[in-house]
């Protein structure tokens, strides 16, 4: 088969992701004109358990007023929860995995000194679902770091679980030995007590005290 086993694995993973998300999304690269005052928003209807990644940046048209301009952004879930918020940047990115199905909204507005009445153009590269596998290397690196941290925590939990099992086994063995030692000590104490009574009785009999 052309492409070999690796291509087959990728195809299987791609098909699995399609089954999970219910549809395949492609990257959407668009330009938005942000007014000098006010907010420009875009929205997307997204299913739950879908990876979303976006890059946004000021489009440099070599206009002088762009040099002092920055933008702010806010991304909210269908329930109004903040998924991303940053201010006074010329470019940024955000990534998240949807938890519920619904309308996800990204809003942008201008900060800094800006010529009155002049709009500002930004580029928005919006990747959803399968398209998000082509992540920016910086985001991918951070996610790999998080994956490594999660794996390390998982391994530590397994180690602690095994240690707990070992300690429980040692504790059970120790308790059994303590119980056996207590029984032996009690038995020895009873035998010594009986022997003392027998000895004292013989002693008193010899002395004709009883």
C-alpha cells in the first residue's frame, strides 16, 4: 500500500476523530476590519470535544498608524465563560477543546493610539477539528510539555499506588506477626502463672502450711 504503515495509522486516527466530532472542520483564514471604536466579533457553531486553534495578527499594510496600534481579544463559550482574553498585542493565539456544543464567539477591538475613523485589518487563522492537527510549533511544544507533565503525574500515581500496596502487604505481615507474638506471650504468661501456683502449693505443703 502506498505510504506504508504510518500513513495507514494516520488515516485510521483521522477516521476516529471524524467519528468523535461528527464532522470534519477545515482551517478558516479570514481578514476582519476592526472599527476605530467598538468591537468586531465572529462566531462558529462547534460540537463538543473538538480542538480549536486560532492565530490572529494585525495585517501590516505599511500604514504609519499601524505602528502604534494594538488589539485586544476575548473568546467566550456558549455559556459566556472566558476561554481566552488578552490585551494590547499585535499578534497572539489561543487554543482550547470545546466542552459543550454551541456558538463560540471571538471578539476583537483596537487599543493604543489610532487614527480616528480609520479601521484596522487583522488576519484570523481559525482551525477547528482535523485542521488543528497542523498546529503552530509553539503551541504544539506547549501541549507536548503538558502531555509530558500529565504522563509524569500518571507515572507518579502508579508508583505511589504500588508503594501503597507494598506498604499494605508489609503492614498485614507485621500485624500478623504481632498478633502471633501476643498469643505466644499470653501463652507463656499463663504457663508461668500456672507453674508459680503449682510451685507455691508444693512449697506450702512441704512446710505444712496448708
